[in-house]
C-alpha cells in the first residue's frame, strides 16, 4: 500500500521546505534584478508607468465635464441574475410593449387648500385647473444651464413637445398628451372639456362614487369607476361612511423619459429636464437649484408666466427635484470620503516622517498616495472602457484600493529602511525589492484571486464590483512596484547624497545637522533628538506598547 505523507513527515516537510525555498529564491532574484534596474533607470520607469496609468484612465478623464461614466442604478439590472426567468420575462414584455426602451419621468404637483380645509370644492379645483392649463399651454423652456446656459433644440420647448404619449405617437399636439395621475379625467364630458361648474355636493358625490361627468366613460350602475384614491389624499368620512372632505389633490404632468445619451436623444432629454425645471420655478424658486438649471418663461430675462393663488398651496414632486436631493445627500458623503482620504494621507505622512531630514521620507509618502490615486483612475477608466457600468456598490472601491495601496507602501518603505544605510542605492533597492516584492506579490495575488472569483457571481452588481476591484488591485500592484518603487530609488539616491527630504534638489546637508522640523534641513529643531525608528514608531514603542502591558488596559481591551 502507498505510504501517506503523514507517516513520512520529516521527508515530506523537507521536500516542501526545499520547494518553497527554491520558489522564494527565484522570486527574490527576479525582484532584486528589478530593484537594480529601478536604481539605474528610475525616471524612465516612473514616466512609462505614469503614461500607462493615464492612458488606461482616459475614459475617466474624458468623463469630467461631459456625460460622466456609464452608471447603472436600476435594481432589476443590479440584483436580478441575467439568466433568471424574471429577466427573460421582462425582456419579452419590453419587446412587445416597450420596444424603444423609453420610460416616464413622473412629475406631480400636490395642492392643499390654503385655509387648511377640503379641496373638494369648485373654487379649489378651478384653481388647480388654472395651474394645469398655465403649465400645459404657456410654460416654455429656452435654455438648459449646467455650468453655462445653452439654447435648446427646438428653441422654445413647451409641454406638448416633451409630454408622455402613447407608444408610437410622434405628434406634438397637446391633445395627444397622456393625462394620468390627475383628477380632471373624472370631470371630462367625453369631448375633452373639463366641467368644474358644479356644486360642492355634486363634487363630493362624483368623488365618492368614482363616476364622473361623462356617462359614456363611467356608465351609471356600471363597474367602471375612477380610482379617486390615486389623486385625492387625506380622504375623511363621517360616522355613516360618507365622504366629507379631502386634504390634498394631485396633478400629474408626466414627461417622456430617455435612457440613451446619443446626440438626438440627448437634445430631447435636455428639453424635458429644462421644462421640468421651469415647472418647479413656476411654483417657486425654492423648489429648484441655485442658480436654476434652465431659463424660460417662468425664469429668465423676461418672465412671461407667473403663478400665485390665494386659495391653494402647491408642492411639486418632480424627477429632477428627487435627483437633486439625492445629489445633495451624496455630496455630504463625498465630503466625508475626502476627510477619510485626508486622514489616511496624514497617517502615511506620519509613518514616513522622521526628524532626521536625511532619513525622513515624507515626500515619498506623497508619491505613494499619487500611486493609489492612479490605481483608482485605472479601475474606473479601464473597466468602464471594456463595457462595465458603475453602480452604487462600486462607490466603496476607492477606500479598498487606498487601503491596499497604503499597506504596500508601508511594506516597501520598511524594507528599504531595514537595508544597510551605507550600501550603494542599487544594492539597497535590490535587497528591498527582493524581500518586500515577494511579500506584496503574495498578498496582492490573494486579493486578486478572491475578487476574480467574485466577478463570476450571478448577481450583476456584485460581479461588476469584483471586476472593478480586480483591475484596480492589479493596477495598484503594478504601480507600487514601478511608479512608487521608482520614487523609492530616487529617495535612496537622495539619502545617499545626504540631501534633505523636503528639498531633494538642494545640496547635501552639513554633517552637523541632525534634526529638522517637518523633515527639513533647518536646524531649528536642534534641541529635538531624532529617534532612530522615526516619530510614529517611537510613540508606539515608548508609550502605546507599555500601555497595553498594564492590567487595567488589558481588561478594558
């Protein structure tokens, strides 16, 4: 019978050790040779790696000031597997009922009685109808303003040009605009005329029964009724179950939406967005951005349409308003993200800083942070270039890449600091890359394989995120051993020449200079004795480690 490895443990262990050592020696020799090349040609390697990173980030760079990167926020596209039966059913439905892929920009204006009473009165409904006709017939947009105003195509866009219509209807007639999400179909007479010359009792009866003015639309005693709960809010009933009042009424002004960003459709999207912004401005300037996103009849050089009412208060709820509020909330998160980046950068500077201006490497820390930023650019630019879309999950990617990149920075810098300070820069870089290069290769390869396997997930959002992360980690690794390592080689030459950290282009320091504030050569901090291991390591050794050894601290931990 074959003998298992466990019965020959010493022999198997010996073979494993020898194989591991052979692999390690091979990797060490390769990285050592790379370190010597870095010492001889640092500027060439820095320039080549920088150009490659910028080239891979081209799509990201071009997105600034343009349409941005492709973004997917549709939950069905993010969390439903592409091969799921639900996805196939949706594709079949869209092919039959929505072949163009268009959707509706939902825009509503909610009206409440200024007095706080019911809206089920003729004067209130007539006032809402006046607003409806003002918006549909007189409100126009002429310019879209996003960093600067530019005229729309066509020059003056009214509601009939951007309203939602039945599929296949290409007319610009106002009568062809869909009127759902509004109470007025209940009061139409069958010929398109809205009848509001009614008593309050008649209005209450119509709303309660759901049968309107037109007998042909809502036959008496028939089963076809108007769904009043969709357009009236705060319905109140008496003890007998009879409707007595409603607190709010909704007016729908739906616009056609567009998913594509090609030029022809982009003009239509801008027109719809501008008209929608004018609708907000018609209600009040507080309902739009400052400055507004558009110019037209409600806001511009010559205001032609104004709205005021002593009877009702209007509250718009438009697609653009929702997007602006979401953007406002995200902007707060962006500030927190930037604070996080600043803190990580400050921590890296503290780790690389030393009082001895020759041994301090604060400037090298900045080069490492730039390397991390380049890897983020490659992750977003190159991944979107090959067809992936950014999604909400991908927004956490910069933190992951920054953490991995800074960790690799610390490993490489510590390896360089551990080398013989009197050795030539080429030998120091060979020893540094030989030891640290193997370490960051193993950790990066582990992360890379984990995310590469995740990119095979059936969930599109997770698969896309893992693909972004895979490319980002690859870029981070390559930039650390080329771009950042090139700056390390230059820093090793600076240290060998005795030049200060804050001014590597200056001449060598006088041997009497032993310390300097902020890593500079001025002897203003001569009273401060530069600790051998650096400021942060000195604090950890002298204060943090002894504190952990105390019983109260151990109990608290």
